[in-house]
């Protein structure tokens, strides 16, 4: 029986180590009925690990878990156990089966019935999908849905379960604002019904919008549990980082802007890829930071992928420094000094089983050529340099990248591209899943690189982040470039207006 | 905007309604029908007789059963290459039991099931609970079964047990399907008992995969094992079950094979595992797991042996053409499948 | 097509039988439908054989059949090859459905054939076995033209006994277990070893007609340092593998040397080894059954009785000390 | 580094285990004696030499098989058939059709042509796998079905015999060198591949592609090409084995030459602790794995196990080895160890 009054869940003195890492070190956590409890911490603080210990994905080294209605500590050995005990979870990486239909993904592994009643299941699923406004059909194969839809399906599944504890590990990282609103509505409903919700996110706004309590972790240790009113933003950030965050408002400094000649590094005309965007024109100047903005699915990623030739280019010309170049495959782009950090880290970014070191040197190595491998010493030097520079939390450079926390994986990929010393760096959602401290670091880094003459394209779902870093914004709608904003036009309202289609055109 | 998005989404859903499994099944069925019809039109000869088709069934009843088992493990992302060996071992053990130990037919059936079960349990445990690569486990299984077969008895021999022979010679006539042979005699078309068992297996497994929770779990585990675990599926048990069923089906298949040939021999069913895998794949099951259909496997077996029948009917004059032609047709088949799958994506 | 009337290429006895055929057909109306040769059509035969690259023996056998069953000789032949019994059975079923007139069969396994042959009989298809007997009732086939493997074995073992060694330490390398050839050749040796005190088997292993395996088996005996003075290999290929292992270890073999080498099949190259006195003995296994088969078919077509169901081919054994160039040319395959 | 060491530990331990077993049963197993072969050249003989000799064939194939496994996450089951083709080509070039066994062309030419042919067939497999995205085991099923027939076709079903003495060197001994040539050839192949791994990025590229083809592509790699390349390299290994195999007996038997060698090659990769689903690999471990298999076979032959029952014993040993090295088992043992310790402390 949980010790605390009206607690549905209590975790006591949880320890968990991985080879070389102490991920959780005596963490206590308690969740009350009808509260939304934010779990906060830097990348690699141990949030996901805590959750996976709770749901039986990992076996804990030590500690006890108590649930309301159970006299003794409960033994949770598998997610199935957790589900049966009324704990439903949306994990950080989407964990659904791509080969099944949407409806099956919502209902598989649940319920007592031994048979699958397709008609009923599809009807139920369709109703839920419609209620939540998810643009998918129950009988559609999941892999045919976009990431955002898949994320929503995962949420729909978790929410639909008759649960006492709901866990959401960064569910909002690939959702747009309206979808986030919908999710919050749901969460509030459930709270009203007495469900305890654990909510992990790196968006502070969202925390203050829906949460009641905050538990902060740092380096696998518990920092403390706070009621939301007692912990203003700045203090929260300080607790998370273990230090004050210096000036997060104004980092764009006119004086530090690149002052070199005003030349266009990359210029594309009528570019079109087979991923389904309309032909577009685009240029970027030396030392400039620009961004693509638009709603989810508006084609921002497809645009930059076309520039990098990550998708098959079907039409258009590319000029580099005024000279026409032929870019038909990623290697061509890399040779022309373009680097691309993809948005789907798991699928397009990391090479899971390879070490952090190999992941860092990969692109530079490919550029250097098949017959000229880096020596061990060189590789180590590069790896150590960037692990330090970007403060990547890893047991060693030999650790396989897949055992890093999400945010740290992202940093490794960033390091990979920085190592190629590109002239033009494309960052597609580089801060997705990144903690607030690192986010600022990355933004600063981008601006610093730009001031040294690198051109950067920065894509983010957070408009204020874009406004802080970019000096020019390309606006997209329905897979078409519909406008461009710069200088004074760079305000939240103006951007929104353009995206919605009120302004220019 | 949102509305438009939904509409587009729906359109996409409509266009891509076929899941991968169903698309692959469709390809297989179409190619099979075209191939068989082509053989009937251009080769004629025996292909016009229904018995040719039933002979394909008779000869492949055991393969159908083992291939179904293979499909099950393949759907969960595993593989079992021990099935051929198990079939041989089952035939040999049953033959020895019936002939040298004067056993009865019913017990011999239990022996077959027992052997299949034993292989299924051991291999299943190693694969699912100790997480050893299925290929290696079942490779060892194959070695073991083949070796054991010769240890049990070396030389091949016919079984003379009367009940068994009667059972083996039982023919189930298909009404209205006979033909008049060249002696002017009407010969009714027939199938053997094994075919009935095979068809039963196909129907039962088809339904089980489609409509039971356990069946759907197979697909989930094959699609993404990690995700399946997180979705609350008992992955270990599911994998164990698949491997177990495959073993049991190999046992049943072994008995059906034994009923068809009526003898024990160490060389029985050699290469059957490859035929089972090929049939499954032709039938639209992917080795990578998560995609497949038992009915497809059934059609896959038919396709494969129709290919072989066509080749032997063409009457190629040199021995090497047999292998080369079968391979070429297999190649075309796989390429068509691959191209259509690619088009879809 | 050539038709049955152009019989020049056929052996003389067959031609004689052909003459009878016309008469017989005229007499026996009932038989007419089943005797297409009589009305100038080709006789359709389905031939099921083992894969010709199994061994030199098989290659020769296949070539012999191919040379006989041609259109010029009045045949329309379809071939099916497999080393697997079940594939052979499937092919047989197919031929039955294709309504061939005769099914010629060299079965991979002795077992498992009775129901197929029953089908063939029901469909009025004559079955002729060649090269290998099967384990089925005699009524199910017209004739079987085979080698007497038991006799081959006995001839070889008797030859070996005549060598008068003090002690026989034999490495016995067997063919694929269960094949008629293996059973016959093993049987004779086993019987002798059981009967005589000074005959011992150093090792008895199957190399499945495979020379590499034979080499490994002999290699292992050599490595173990066991004494032996006879290698009894059930075909030439395996004998060759064995000899390769001996050569590596500098163990002398052949006439008057340390180890007696015995093989079967009479491949030309094997007989040449005999001639060079590197080997001691080679037992013949006659692959030329086609003319006998042809004869049987002609007889059936003409309505004659088949008097002897089993035709056993003449076979000899060759000794390295007595073999001649002519023998090599004549009997080498 | 640590991981790598661990991986190679598995086959090493297996070798040690087998060696100890033999030592306990009969120390003469390790006797090696110097003698002369029938041509009068010095040769080393003994069980160990036999292991080096016959294990080398699988070892050479294991090199290519490891790369294919790593890059494509699947196995090539056509290598046995491809060895038949390569061998057939060598003989065809050496003695021609209906020749009397004397050399019609230098051996090196025959070998090079065989290399080209084997690489072409490897390339064919590679195209199916890399371009048409057919799973390796299925794609190579095609050549597995056709290979031996093609081999027979090349020589028009004849079984030519090379009478030239030099041709026997490759599967036997080179005069004056008492170590079996196949072992030499294996050493050459291993050195070549190790050099390639050291001085090129073959290893990194192969692993990257095997682990995540999509992100490899975005890093400028060409996954299609690398997968294809692994099959071509395997083709080269196949040609070498074809040479050894045909040289052993100076002839070929299409239907049985290198029979089931693909299974041994795959087994070698697995015994080396490599994941059959692709990704990270360790070639040396695979090679050791190959010798473990031969060590086992030779041991079983020594104990006079009937050769057709041999697979059963082999299976038992293989299962024991993989079970011991399975991570799940290690974890469990470690957990038991901990518990035991705790109990001891308490008690
Ligand atoms: N499977 C694993 N194997 C080894 N180490 C791991 C594994 N999973 C997590 N870790 C390590 O445990 C620590 C905590 O990781 P965790 O994923 O819990 O972080 P997190 O707080 O969720 O971070 P993020 O915000 O980036 O998701 C990290 O240092 C990570 O490298
Ligand atoms: N109208 C549409 N119908 C169907 N699918 C769409 C539609 N629009 C976008 N998608 C899918 O949504 C996904 C997201 O598109 P894209 O990557 O271009 O968006 P984005 O602007 O980069 O947004 P984000 O990166 O935030 O997801 C893509 O997989 C795309 O195929
Ligand atoms: Mg996390
Ligand atoms: Mg995007």
C-alpha cells in the first residue's frame, strides 16, 4: 500500500545501472489521483529509464513500487503486467507495429477476449479516431500514416485504456499546436476522472499549462518534488541544470552577425523531388540563418531533403557560389559542403549499434574517401573533442549510440555534421526532444557558426525558437512555398498570419 | 486546411487500402492462376485432367502442412530449417515402430506428434527464452534430426503393417471429376487422406491467424518485437508458441509424408525446408516478419510444384535444364513480387 | 516423324520383333488401341532417372538411354531427373497423367513406389525398371533390367579372398545407404567379415558416393595411425578420394604394394589406374540397359509374353594384373 | 574494443574446450609427424593438419559470408552451388571439352576466369538483394536451385579429370612446403581481408549499411553498392574454394562437390558470435568458428562416429556452444551468482 495519502503510485529508492552508466540512483517518485505530474530533467537525466522501470521494460536493480489497492510492493516484469495493473504508457519513441492496421495497434495486447472482432474493433477505432480528429482510418496500415498521426494513434490507444496511471513520455514532440491542445483537453478530462498522469516534456510552456506538480531529476538523482505554483520557470530551469541559465531571451546579437561579403552560397531554382512538393526557388547567403516554417506536413522537410538530394530530385537546378552544380545524391551534396541533420533521428540519423565515435566520424569519413580511413588516434581525437564541445552524456566513446538518451543521440548526429565543416548546414528539427539548456546551447551554436560564415537553415516546430535564431523565414503551406518574411516582419503574429494564408500571396 | 488534410488522408487511405499481406497474396494468386491456365492452354497433356491438380495436392500435402508451420514462424520473424529433418525422423521412427516393433497406427501417430512437439519445445525454448538466433537453433535441429534418422535406422524400407497400408491406400474420390483414360476406363479423381488433413490445417490456421488474439500477436511480434513488447504482448511466449506450432506441424507433416510414401528413409524430405521457405515466400510471407498469409502459403506450395510440373512436362532433354528452368521461374516470380511491392511504396 | 517403320538404327533382335509386331497386331484387335507403334505413331516413354552428374556411371547410363529413345527409333521420350525419391514419384505421377505408353524408372530409393506403380497399371502404362530394383510386388512392372549387385559384391569379395593375405584390415567405404548398389556390395563383404576371423573392418563409413567424404574418412584413419591393407570402396569416385588421402600420407597402394584398392563401376579412368597398377580391382556395373529396355518394349508392343521378368546384366570384375588395353576401351565408361 | 574481444572469446573458448576434451581422451590427437607424400615431398600429417587443411575451405567462405551477413542481414545459401560452378569453370578451361586431361591453359588463367565467373554469379545474387530488395536467403535460393545444373552444363555433363601434377598442389602440398596449401590460401585470404579492413573503410561502411541503410544513405554511402559488393567479395572466396575443391581430386562431381558447405559457412559466422541479422561483425571470430567446426568434425571422425550420424553429434555440440555464449544465459548465470553471493553473506 502506498504510504502517502491518495497516492495511486509510489516508487521508492529506485536504482538502475547500465554498463558504465548509473541511470537511476535512489529515485523516489509519487503520483496522486487526479493530478498531472511533470517529470523534468535534462537529456539523459533518467526520465525514460524511470518510466521503463515502472512499466517493466527494464528490470530494476533495487527499489520498490507500490500501487493503490495492493498491500505489498507490486512486481512488474513486463509492459503486459503494467497494463494489467492499470498503467498505460506512451513511450518516447513511437512503439507501435508498422505492419498492423491502425485499429489493431489500438487494441492489440489488451482485453480478455481471445478473438478479434474486426468489425466491432474497426468501428470502435473509427469512432475514437474521429472524436480525437485524427486523420486516419481504422483499417489503414499504420506505416502509411505520418509520424504525427502515429503518435496520435499511440496516444489514442493509451487514453482509451481504462487506466489508473497514464504515462506520456514526450508525446508532443512531433505534434502541432492544435493537436497538442486536443491532447491537453484529453488529459484534463482524465484528471477530472481521477487518473494520475505522468507527463514528460521539454516544453516549459506546456508544463505550466497543464501540470499540477513537478518532479525534477538530474543525473539519475532526484532533485525534488514541487507544486507548480512554488516553482517559477527560472527556478525550474535552474533545478534541472543545476545552475542558473544565463539570458535565454535575447541571444540574437546584431553585432555578432557575419560581416563578410554578401554572396549567395546556395541557390536553387524550380527544385522538385519525388516526395511530392511543388517546384520551389530558394537561396541562402553566406553567414545567414534562415528557416522554413509552416504547419506540420506542409513540406518543410521535403524542401530541405530535396536540396540535399535525400529524396530523388526530379527537376530544377542548384547553384553553388553562382556556379551550377549537379547534386543527385547525398554524397554530391556533402561534397558541395552541404550537411543535413534529418528530422527522423531513429530512422535516418543514428546507426544504432555503432559506437558514438563511429557515429561522429561517419560523414567526415565518407567524405574523406573509401581508401583513407581515419587512424584510431584521429577518430578518438574527433570524438572526444565533440563529446566535450556538445557535452554529450555517454559512458565512453565506445558506447553504442542506441543506448544514449534521445537528446544525446541528437547531439551526436549534430557533431557528425559539424565535423564535416560544412558551408551550409541544414538542421531539420534539431531541438526536438532536446532539453531546454541544450536547446539554448544549440541555438547559440548555430548563431556562432553563422557569425563565422556558415550558412544555416533551421527548421523547428516552435515559432519562437525560429524567431530567435533566423533572420529570414520561408513560409510553406500545402507543400508549396507561399511567402518569405524577414527583418521587421519577423513577429509571432505575422508568421501565424502568413502560415494561415491571411497575409501575402 | 484541417479539412483538406483529412480528405487527403482519406483518399490516401482508400488508395492504399490493401495491406502488404493482402497485396502479396493477390500477386501470388494471380500469378498462379495465370501460370496454371497457361499450362492448360499451351502444354495441355495432363494439365487438362483434374487429377493432375489433385496429384499436386497429394504429393504436396506434407509440404503444405510444414510450409504453414514455416509461415507461422516467419511471420513472427523467425525461421525453422529443421522441418525437413523432422519429417524424415518422423517417417523413420514411425516406420521402425510399425514394422519392427509391431506397433499400431494410432500410437505411431502419437509418436509423430511427440517428435514434432519435442523439437518445437526445445527449439522454441532456445529461441524465445534464451534468445538464440533461430537460424542456428534450427540448423542444429536439422543436423540433429538428420543424424538421428540414420541412427534410428540406416536403410530405407517399406512399411507392411496392414492397417497402415490400408490407410495409405485410402483414396477419397472427388465426385464428378474423373476422366476416361486411354484404356477407355473411367478413372475418378481422388485425393489422399493427407490432403484432407492439409486442407484442415490451412483452414484452421488461416482462421486462427485472422481472428484470434494469439494469431494477431504473431504479426505484431514479427512487425516490431520491441514495440510488441511495449504494447503489452508476451513476446517470448508468442515466439515460443510459433516455434512450437511449427515443430508440431512438422510432426504432422511428417506423418502425412509418411502416409504418402509409406516408407522410412534417411533421405526422405531432403531439401524440404528450402521448399517450405520458398513456398511461404512465394505466398507472400516475408522473412523479415510481420507479413504473411496462410492461404498465400497454400497457393505458394501449389505454384512451386506447378512450376516443377510444367518443367517436367515440357520434356527438357538435358538434366541441367530442370534446375535452371525452375530457378529461372522462381527468379521471375520474385522479381515481379519485388517490383510490385516497390511500386506500392 | 520417323515412325516405327524405320528400324535401321535399332538392334537386330529388335528389328525382328518389329516384324512380329505387325502380325501380332493384326491378330490381336484388343491390343491395337494400346499399340500405337503399329499404326506408325511414336511410342511415348517417360524416363525417370537419377541426375546424370551423380557419377560417371550415371552419365554413361543417361547417354545410353538418350541414344536409344530417339524419334528415329520410334520413340517420343520425356526425361525427368532427380536424386530425390519424392520428386521422382511426383514426376512419375505427372507422366501417368500425361499418358505416356511406358514408364522407365531408375528409382532413387527402393521404397515408396507401390501406389504409383498401381496407378500406372490402372492407367494401362507399362513400367520397366532399369538399373535399380525397387521394393514392390513384381506384378506392378513389366520387367526389370538390373545389375545383380549381390553378385557384384560376391565377385569382388571372392577376388579379395583369393589374394590370400594373412590378415585383412579393411577400410570399407559405402555408398548412399539403402541404395541397391550399397546393399549388394556391402552385404557380401559383411558376410565374409563375419565368417572369417582374419577379416576385420578397420572402419565402415558411408561417403554417399562422394569422393571428398571418402578422402576425409580415410584421412581420419591414417591420422589415427591404424593399420590397414585393403580399401573396399563401393564406387570408383570414392576409391579415388581414398587414394588421394593415401598419396598425401605416402602410403603405397596397388599391385604388390601396401594397400589393395578396390572400386566399382569401371569408369575408363579407373580402369586406366588398374592398367597402371595403382589400383587392384574394379567391379563392373553395366550402365547399358537401353537396348534391353527397347527389346522389352518391342516385345510388349507385338503382344509377346515377357518370359523373364528380371533381366540381369552380364558383368565382370577386373584385376590389375590381367586387365588389357582392350578391356579398358571396351568396358570403360 | 572490449566488445570485440568478448566476441572472439566464444570460438576461442570452444576451441579450447574441444582441445581439452581430446587431450583427456587421447593425447595422440595432437601428434604431428613429418613424412613424405607419394611424390616424395615432405608433408606434415596428423589430426591438427587435417583440421587446418579442411577447415580452411569453410574459413575462406566464412570471410565472404560474414560480410554478406553484416551488410545484408541475411545469408547466402548458394555458395555450395557456386563452388560447383567455379570448379566446373576451372576444369573446363584447364582440359577443355572431351580433352584427355592435359592442360590446355595455365592454371592461373583458369583460376582467374573462375574468379570472374564466380564474381558474376555473386553479382547476380547481389543485384537481387541490393536492387530488388529480395531477402538474401530467398534470392540466393535461385542460384542454389540452379547452380549445380549450371555447373554440369558448363562441362556438358562430363566429369573431366586433370592429369597434370601441379594442379594437385592447391588442394594438397606445394613441393618443399610441408603445410597444406589450403591453409596457405586461407592465410592469404585472411591477410588480404584484414589489410582491406585496416586500410579501407570496408568495415565501417559494411556495418553502417547493415545496421541502418537509410541513415547510411544520408551520410553519403551507397547501401545498394555496398550490399552488392559484399556478394562480389563472397564470389571471390567461392572461386578460391572452387580451386581447392577441384584440386583435391583433380576432378569434380557436380552434385556433391561442396555439398552443404553453405550451412557450415553460416554456422561459422554464428559460432563467431556475429549476429545473423547483420550489423557489427568480427571476421577473425568467424574464421575461428570455421576451424571449430572442422575440429569438431575431425574429432567425431576420430571417435569413429558413423559419418551419416555425425550431424546429430555436431548439433549437440553446436547447441551447447551457442547456449553457453547466449547473453540471456550469461545474464541469468550472473543473476544466480549474485543471489548466491548474497545468500552466503546473509548466511
Ligand atoms: N538501454 C540502455 N543501455 C545503456 N544505457 C542506457 C540505456 N538506456 C538509457 N541509458 C542511459 O541512461 C541514462 C538515462 O537515459 P534516459 O533515456 O532515461 O534519459 P532521459 O531523461 O529520458 O533523456 P531524454 O530527455 O533525452 O529522453 C542515459 O545516460 C543513457 O545513456
Ligand atoms: N496532405 C497530405 N496528405 C497525406 N500525407 C501528408 C500530407 N501532407 C503531409 N503529409 C505527410 O506528412 C508527413 C510530414 O510532412 P513533412 O515532413 O513535409 O512536413 P514538415 O513540414 O516537415 O513537418 P514536420 O517536419 O514538422 O513533420 C510526410 O510524411 C508527408 O508525406
Ligand atoms: Mg527520454
Ligand atoms: Mg519535417
